[in-house]
């Protein structure tokens, strides 16, 4: 019988992406930083899930 690995619930929550509207170059820089942070968090979650699941 296969064992289902337990993935922590916080790793399964979607990473929000900012819907901020850029009106200035500063806003655009802030938006780019927010998107980069979201992507980095999502990648970290994917890596953590991969560790839980182990080699496939």
C-alpha cells in the first residue's frame, strides 16, 4: 500500500501576485520587486515540496 507523504499546508497555498498598477518608474520598480519576491517564494515552496516527496 503506497504511503501518501504529508506536505505542510502552508506549502500548498498559492503565492499572491501583486495587482498594483504602475504609474511611475518607481511604481514599476516596486512592482518588479514584488513579482521577483513572489517568484522566489513560489520556487522555494516547490523545492520544499520536492524534498517532502523525495526522488521520483
